[in-house]
């Protein structure tokens, strides 16, 4: 299953967070939001198709998040979990840890904001469009 949406970069993207990265529907961000890599997202967790949501709520499901700008891309792999509610109205957070809350899309991710492709981060700092693709594979 595949789901794609757009977001935008922002001059305050620092991509320094060591355990998460986030895409939000909020239109602005501060420098303190060092996990945020995309703003003005055209999708929220609530809008992920039902069949995909059900798959994400299984701990054996592998989730691939592909982040792309015109000059760079990166891929992050993590896992679903039964306690993911996927109901936050604006934020979508991918976590290295096992922590879950309404904002969590996936856990046990293999990368956080600090690990992302530097060319991708530079594009995001300059406000370029971010294409986000979620690929969900049940095992």
C-alpha cells in the first residue's frame, strides 16, 4: 500500500533531533522544532486510508517513509504497533524509540532528523516542496 502527499520546507528546518522527525500541517515553525522537516502538510494521520491505518496498527508491519525534494531524497524504515491511534489532527512523527502517542506514525525507525541526507535538509531549509510517500508492507 502506498500513500503520497506534499509538504514544504521552511527556513527554520535544522534537522538536529536525534530520536524523531516530524511533518506537520502547521504553516510555521520555530528553531526549537529541531525534529520538524516539513510544514504545511497536505495530509494528517487522520487522512491515511483505512486499510493502510489498519496495517500500521500491526507490529509486524514495516513502514517506509520516502522524503523527496527536487535535488535529494532519503528513505526511513520503521514499524507499526497496535497502540498507534493515528488520530492527531496536524502532526506526523516517526520515532526511533518504542514510544507511542496520537502523533506517532511509526516506531523503531532507522533514522531521525539528524540522520537525513544533508542535501535534502538544505533543500528543506530553502523552502522547497517535500514529497512524502508512505509505503506499508505487512509481513
